[in-house]
C-alpha cells in the first residue's frame, strides 16, 4: 500500500536534521581540492630524488598546514557581495608555541611586485617567530590582524610581526569586497594539521591560475641524505605558451588562454627542511627555488611578485634569558643535495597546483579551465616522458 504523502511531509524536519548531522560528520570536499590526480599519480617523475610519504611540505616532521576556502556566488560582480573565490592558507613550522620556540629562517625576493610582510625582521634576526599566512592581495591587512589576534590570545604581552604573503585573485574573485575575515585566519591556523595536504583550488589558492590554467596551492617533498625538504607554493604565474612539463614545451600545444590577462600574476614559495641550517644557508636554499620555477617556464615578469621563504625545524631557539646558544649546522660543502631537493620539489609543487585544480567559473562568468590532463599525457607520451 502506498504511503500517504502527508507522512513524508511530517518526517521532513527529522530527515533534514539527520542530513545536517551527516554533513557535519562527513563534510563534502573543498571545491577543487584533490579532485584530480597529481603529476606523480600519472607517472610523471620530476627529477631523480625520492619523495617523502605524503609528497608534501608536511613530510618535514612537525610542519602543519591549514586551509579555509571561500567559494560562493555566481554571476555578475557586485563589490562586497561576490562572487567569492578566495581563502586563507596557514603554514606552521611546528605544533608548539612558535613565539616561544623560534626556528631559523630566511627570505628572498625574485621579483618584488608583491607583498610578504615581516621578512625584514626575519632576515635581520634570522628567526621565524610566527606562523606564515597566504591569502589574496587586498586581504593582507586582515590576515595580519588575524595573526596578531592568534598570538595575543596565547599571551597579550606579545608584540608579533606577522608574516603574510599574497597573490592576486581578482580575475575570479570579488577581491575589492575583502571577504576574508579575521575569523577565517584563526580557523586556518587552528585547523592546521600534519599529514596529507589538500592541493589545487583551496585556501589561498582558490582563485589562482598559472600558465593560463586553473591553479592554486601545490606541494612536494624530497628526501636526501637523511634529511627532508618540503615545498609549498601558491601558484599564480606564467603564460600558457611558456608552460614546460618535465622538460617538454607543452603549453604551445595546449591552445590559447581563455581569459584575457590583466596582469602577470605571482608566486609564493615556502621551503621547510629538517636539515640543521643557519639563516645564511636557508637564504641559499631560497635562491635555488627560482630554478625550479623556471623549469616550469615562467620568466618572472616586471608585474609579478615572486617571493620565497625558507625555515629549518631542526633547532628551536627559545625566547628566554640565555646569553648564548649552541647551534649545529651542516657544512656548506654538503648543501648541494639540498639545493637539488629544493629545485625538484618546487617544480613538482607548481605542477601539482595545476594538475589538482579543476575548471572554475568566477565573477562575471570568467572561466579558467583546468589543465587538460588527457591531452597533456598524450603530449608527454609523444616526447617519451610517459609510457
């Protein structure tokens, strides 16, 4: 006997409540994140060094990554309302209080049409005392305030100088609406975890593009001589005709860009390692990251902001009243394998940012297509890079 439809209506509130609880316990994946294979999943092998367990910056023990993705609305741009395609990514060197347990660090600029706050103090002192935040260009101030709130919540006597780095996502996002809030920064920090890292159109990478294709956050790692090097990028650089994949000029065969380019974009590169390095050596690692970047094809144009920061988790410098520290460091003559690790991991992280990201429609119907993986695989096979 058919059930009276009125009984279904009576059950609706209970069923809706059960659905809400299910979604809380089993949330849907973030848009674009890990929805497609990474480069290595397809058999592409960048360089010769082995990766860590997760092929991520979190292979460096203690490093944590958290994302908050803001993806809502469709149609015509209405400043302050959307569409919104942006977010926040937080990277923590370790799970303890970094303000009280600092790590050696250094930063470099390849091209300076961008912002990474706090790096003058990082380079002056050679230490990182705050987590690193990535977001969009016009949300740097909000992210800065969010880090201050996070640090003051731990101890109101602190005077931190946050490290916040940006890339422009206005092609898809209502960037002038400044939809990132302090609460999103705190959420990214508090949700940061070790283990696998979600890549593609997530967190700060939500509205990014690279080489004319959808991109965003990407990561990779290398293990060399008992040490791990991990790289995380927010990729927003390059033109399609420049794209090189595993030494093959693939961009030329993949057609013209679908969205008119208003600027050349940027890239943020974060390097972590458990090798015992002092700041001047970490700065040398930073200088090698652009070699991995250029292996994907970009030339770092005048309008791009290409900024790099490296830190070592091997030693912690306590904020106490001690008058000296005993520091262990690798000799400079042994750095070359770490340089290679940085180059390979940077190159693969950028490719992963593109491989993972799928097609996205943003403000005013602007569309950035995902990398056509099947077509690219055919190109690589034709050049002997894949079987």
